[in-house]
């Protein structure tokens, strides 16, 4: 068995297990943080591109004379009603 110094066992079966567990936890936590930041950046870029495309289409439709809607019908009291 390994040499004991105080309460710790060096070169034993469980030597370094605690540090490996913390290191793995830190690695998983860092990968999760990087993935989250990456997904937010990807979503922001995609949303910006989509909004730009939609804005261009709306502006083109607004400026195009052929696409203009008909003016709303107005009430005329002199016209006979269809009752």
C-alpha cells in the first residue's frame, strides 16, 4: 500500500480520483458554456439574416405599384341597399 502523509494516501488505489472528478466536471462545464455561447451566436446571426430578408421583401412590396391594395370601400348613403 502507499505511503500515508497525514490523512492522504499517496500512490493508493484512490489517489487522484478527486482531482480527476473535479477536472472532468470543469471540462464538461466549460464545454457546455462554449456550446451555449455558440448556439446564441448562431441564432443571432440567423435571425439577423432572416429579418433582413423579410424587411427587403416588405419594402419591395410597399414600393411596387402593382401590389398596392385596393382602397377600402366607403359607405355611401345615396346608393340603394340590397335588402
